[in-house]
């Protein structure tokens, strides 16, 4: 529509896949089979239409994600310091490689039911609240890794990480973080599969969604 801001065209999508997946038995959680492909395939299909470009944050050999055809951005810090390190790596990658993109939208790699209006509603929430950050929420519970970040805060975040900060919501609270809520009474769109049992639950939910179409 004329006059509307193209937020998707200003936003880099980042799938956070740097976790150690201990509760899943190790390995790369996003590469676990789900539906007709992998959990990562489900996340990519939902996030790709909402952003200008999509990359993957992961550590180790990037070739294991070659089938995704996504650029793989590793953490800038060693020892797996957590999702904040993945966010910082993504912000710096955007500044260095895609300077026209002012925003980064991150999602965990184990959220196969991501809303199709995820990025748009995060931008709307931050604009309403007058903040520079926004994160998703359902049923009064926030999902800090499912969030929108300005590239301009990359150095501040890097400094905080190197000073020992590891909690996303503690750092975002310093700058002001709006909440975009999906409280429609249905199944949680930010359901994440952390265990084999939850992966089975995701498979059943995906099957049910397919049968309703």
C-alpha cells in the first residue's frame, strides 16, 4: 500500500542455530527431521518471505548446513556464550555485508510454527512503544530470542557480552524493549522443540495443520 514503510526490505532475518541441544541428545536441533524436510526447513519457509535476506547463525563446520543454501555466520566469541552472541554476530555481519539493512530479526532454529506476520508485528510494536527493540510474547510470557534488533546497537551489545552479560532480557531492558503479543487462544506459534518428545509433538501438530488445509 502506498505510503507504508517496507520494513521487510530493511530487515535481515537470522535463524539462531548455535545451541548445543543437550536436551535433544546433542547435535544440530534444526537439522532434525520434521514434516517433509527438517525443522530448519520449516523455519526458513516461514521467515524468508518476511525479510530482505536470510542467514544462519551457527558455529563449527558450516558445511553441515549446506543444503539450506544460507550464509552461515559464526559467533565472534568462543565457548558458546549463548544466543546474545549470535545476535551480536548477526548485527556485525549486517553492518559489514548489508549496510542498507538497518534491522535484524532473530528466531530460534527450533520454532517451526513461527507466525507469518512476525517481523511486521515486531516493527509495529516498537513504533507504538517508541522503543528500538521488540520481542515476541504469548500468554504473558516473552520469548527474548524471537526479537527485533537495530544494527546500530551492535557495539553496545558486543561490549556488554565481553563484560560478561549473557541474559537477553537484562540487556534489552537497558534500551527499552516493546512486546508484540500473539494471544489468540490458539496453539503457541513460538512453540520450540527442545526434546525428542517435543519434536514428536511438533510432528503431530504439523500433520494436523496439513490435514486441515
